[in-house]
C-alpha cells in the first residue's frame, strides 16, 4: 500500500473544515473531487485508485479533497447544496495557493466541477467530467439523466447494506474479488456521513445546470463508459454537444466507479488533454504462463434457459473460477462473455487451477475447456499480448468438455511434478507458424 500524504485542511466560507491532500509537483494544478463516496486516506489502499493518483501526480500537482460531510472533512447535519460545494473547490484552491486549475469531478462531482467553471472561468484552466450529468432526473425532453431503475436499485442496496447489490452497479468487473470487496465495504462505511443516502440522492436529483453549459468557456473532457449501468452514454454525448469546447471519449466497460481496470486509459486521456502529449505505450516483456478457459456449449445453454437465468448461471461460473484463480495465485487479465484469460508465474499452478475450476464449475451444471501455454508475453497497461497469448487461446479451442490441454513447452516444464499427460498429436494453430504438439492433462 502507498503511504498516504499528509492531510491538511481548508476552511470553507461557513468555517467548515475541508480535508485535502497534495501529491506531485507538475506545472498544472489538477483539483480532484470524487463523487458518490470518498475517503482521502482509505482511497490509497485500493491498488487501482493509488495507481490513478500516482499517474495523475506524474504530470500535475494533484490536489484531492473530501467533499463536506464526507470522509475526513467536517461533519454536516444536512446535505450540502450545489453552490456550497462549488465554493468548496475555491476554498481548497485558496488553501493550496492555486490561482487557476484544471478541475476533475466524477459522477455528481463532475456536475459541481462544471458549475464551478461556469461561475469562475478565470480560475478554471479545464474541466474533466467523468460519467456525469448536468441534470440527474431524466426527462423526455432530452437525453440527460440517470437510469431511474439503476438509481433505485443502488439506493435500496446502499440502505440495506447489500454489498452485491451495490457492486453490481458501482464495480461489476470487481465484485467477485474478495480483497476488493473487503476494502470497498470499509471505504464506503468510513466515507459516508450520518445523512441517509436517500436524502443525499434526492438533493443531487434536484440539480440542473443545463442553462449554465453555454456559458462554460474552458475546454472540457467528457469521459463515459459505453455500457455504464447508471448513466447511459447518450447523456455524455448530449453533454459534449451542449458545450462550446468539449472532447468526448467513450471507453469500454460497465463500471460506475473510476477505480476499474482502465485507470491507465483514464490517466492517458487526461494527460493528453491537459498536456497535449500522451505517455509512450507501456510494453514490458516477461516470461509467464497463460491460461484460457471458456464454457462448452454456452450458446445452446443460454438459448435453452433464457437470458435472465443464463446471466445468473454465468455469474456463478465467474465466482467459482475467480475463487480458484485466487487460490492458485492466478491474475485475471480479462473476461469476454464466458471466456477468461489469466496469467501465472508457475505452469504447474496454472494446470492445477484449470483442473480445480473444471471440477468446481461442473457442480453447477456447466463444463469448461482450458488451454495452458508458457512463453514470453508483452504487458501493455493491464492487458497482455504476444504470440504466447495466441498459442494459449488456440490450444484451449482444441480441448473438449472438462479437458485441460497444454503445449509441449508446459509439459516439459512440469516434468517430475507427478502430473501425467495424454498425447493428442500435432496441430497447426491458426495464425501461429509451424506445427504444435498438444497434450491433455490425464484425469484420475
């Protein structure tokens, strides 16, 4: 865990203390308020959030603060108004000696950042509005507003302390990660004030700054994930169109929270927007073992049981597979539909993980196939690339239900481990030069 920097306090106009932290020493001041919930110190305990802070601090003087009534800032007995929170941006800038800054707000904090830019153009260098809206209550007259059903589900889950319900909207890509679940539970409970979340959300839903959009002069970067559960991407498109100087970037993904797997992509976009140059691609080559799995007969099974039951069954599959990945030290790279790609530093653990996952997933009436290969892979951000990845995928495609296929490289590396194999012959792998001998892990 990165050690949090010293927390300092700005004084708002009503004498309330606003907690802030400063990292980095770049020429650009970047003032960042997180939406929904936040806690300055606990945020550093999440590896993806700390990665984001470190990236932003590499090219800016990053000034993060907890909004009033939340996290480490002063407690309030009522929800803060929009105008109070606009002026809290100014109080933090004054306390840090920032005359003019870029403002970064996520979710409802993005609305506040945009309102600040309208009120204080002389102090606003630029705005980054991440998954935000000028009006949160939907209407038939335009494309603004949150999805009412998703918003209601989130409010109910938060009130009931239903972690799965919260994470299905906030961070579905990470909801089965035990370490993340534990951190998120502590983070949200420590961040929230004593004001009921329904009251806070009702105040947010009353905000409407559409009439201020035409007056915003500084450039605005509008970021939104394409499958965002809470805020449809059409909202971001409408927001960008209503601004005189805006750039819209649509990113893949469903997560509402900024602490998803794409924090490097987010940081790249912000760095390019503010500095005019993006960092060079991050390509590091390492030796690793790749594991590919997918469900056999998934299309037919989905058609036979219907979309809703299939989604529930698929979530059970994901939970079981991720549990085995954690048990055997695998790192999930990504999932696409019913397929998983993971990496290991040991070919034996990859094989044992695949076999254990096949047994566990069989208990819910599904069969998976798996392919394992060891070779040099290229790390690029959070993804992996290279010929070794293609070989692993092609070997997995040759396997049948419940089978784990490996390359000869893997077979040779685990010699003496006690794992036995059945020779399945030589194969031409699509897109890969030469013939490749494939072996199936023998079942007892």
